[in-house]
C-alpha cells in the first residue's frame, strides 16, 4: 500500500500510522478514517471516498472512535487493525459512572469555541485548555459572535491571559472572510476539532471553513443558550486540505485523567505554592503560606486559584473512581479466565474419559 495517495494525505494520513500496519498475510487491505459512528453503522473515509459498514465489522477488533485510522480487509469491509492513536481527546462521559468518552482521536488542534455573550466563562475555557494540553493537542480559543458584542477585545484580552502564548481569535462565525483567520490550522494533513457549548456557532464555523452544509440552530432568547442542533460528532474534509470534527454542544465536560494538563496549565499557581513554607500547606491561612499573600497582592487571581482547586479536586476524584473501575474490571477478567480454564479442564477430562471408555470396548 502506497501512502502517496492524495486523498489519504488530505484525510490526515501520516508516516506515524503507515509504519504501524501489521502483516496481514495475503489479505488485500485498505486504510480508512472513522468519520462518524452512529451506534449500528460506522462511516469511514478512504481513498475512494466515504463508505459505511455495520458496527460489528467496524469494531471487530475493539472499540473505535471518530478520527481513528483503521486497516480493513478490502474484500469483506471488516476492520483487521485499529492503528495506535497519535492523540486522544477524552472526557468523563456524562452521568454517574466514571468512564472516559472519546471526543475525537488523532486531532492536532482544538478550537475551543465560545461566544462573546452569556457563554463566555474563563473557568470553562481553562477546563478545555487542560483537556487539550493533557492530550498534547494545540488549543486555539475561538470567540464567536463579535458582531453582537461591544467588548470583544476585552474578552479576548482576558482569554489570552489564561496560558502563555495562547492564540485567541475573535470573529463572526457566519463570515467566511473572517473565518479564513483559522485556515492556517486547517491546512493539508491537519486535523482540527470544535468543542464548546451548544449554540456558540461550531457548525456555523465548520460551514464557513467549507466542511459542507451542516445544520445550524437558533438560540433561545431567554438565556442565549443553544438547542443542541448537532446530535453526533462527524469528521469532514476541508477545501483547505485538512479535516475538521464538529461535535455536539457539551453541557458537562468533567476531567478524569488530566493531571498533566492541569500541571501545565496552572504552572503559575504551582510555582507560587512551592514558595509555601510547608510542603503539605493547605493554603487556608496557615503561617508561611505563599498563596494568601499572592491573592491579596493581586499576583494571583482569585478566580483562577479557585478554579485550580476545584478542577484539581474533580480530577483526583474521577481518576480515583476510574482506577477502582479498572481494578474491578481486572478482577472480573481474572475470574472469567479462571472459570474458562476450569470449564475447559472439565471438558478435556470428560473427553479423555470418553476415549478411555471407547478403547476398553
Ligand atoms: N450573529 C452571529 N450569529 C452566529 C454566529 N455564530 C453562530 N451564530 C448563530 O448562532 C446559532 C447557533 O449556531 P450553531 O452553529 O448551530 O451552533 P453550534 O455550536 O453548532 O450548536 P450545537 O450544534 O447545538 O452544539 C445559529 O443561528 C447561527 O447562525 C456569529 O458569529 N454571529
Ligand atoms: Mg452544531
Ligand atoms: Zn500555602
């Protein structure tokens, strides 16, 4: 299989994936990228365009997510291998149970999308930044609806302060001319994903970037919130040469295994905390604490510190439940293996007893 195929390169195919292709013997193979996953049917983008296969064939060797690269049996349209992910963006799935849900695989850049209205929230942007930084994905903050707001520059300035070197673009998402500012992250071979609340203009942006004709929705007048127009994530080819994943609006995006992301994002807070006299300082007014004075002097922002504490606690809590879940799963797997062994021992015994009886006859 040659990797010079233009269509594959445009879909994000890289040497990193090429070199993982296992030896599939004499089976004719092809590669493709998961573009959407509808539960019973999975759509894939290959050299010859988009095609659909049943989920049983798509997940024949394990779960797959939008953005994944897979190797298929070209004749049977059945997945033989899921290639290792370059990056994976995940969050804790909504609900009580702590289990990770993949937002998109193999993404290079995340457009953290928020509008210049009620949706604008620095702590929420920090949450998404931590997710992206943890996954090794370049975050870009996109502020939409500048046409409806007088203080877009102020929003932009505040967002820029959340992380050194953070790029923040503000625009009217309906205007393809303004949206060209995002084109440099959407070039050949690049994969970008949109993430943000419902109604902030993710699908509008996707359309302006040339993703196709995605449905966009209206906003409730009462609270400026969207109506969850996009219901499933989907990956699209862009005329600029890259691909884009549009996501449904997220209500809740809890962090689970995001320790590295939080450390990277809140390096400033951690640096100050290192000046505390005691290593186990709880930063609650004890003597020798460096956080209190930094908050008083304004060196450290109250909101930022409070969000650091709250995201760190959430992360630790979810990571612990996740570890417990893994332990439970491991124990169950061990039990299942033992049971299978006993059962197969039993059937071997009865098979040899049967043979002995036959020999005696
Ligand atoms: N004035 C203005 N309206 C915008 C802008 N961006 C999006 N809209 C409008 O906001 C509404 C919601 O946009 P969508 O693109 O559907 O939002 P979304 O983020 O995809 O929403 P979900 O799919 O529900 O997550 C639509 O009516 C858009 O036309 C903008 O920059 N300015
Ligand atoms: Mg949408
Ligand atoms: Zn302290």
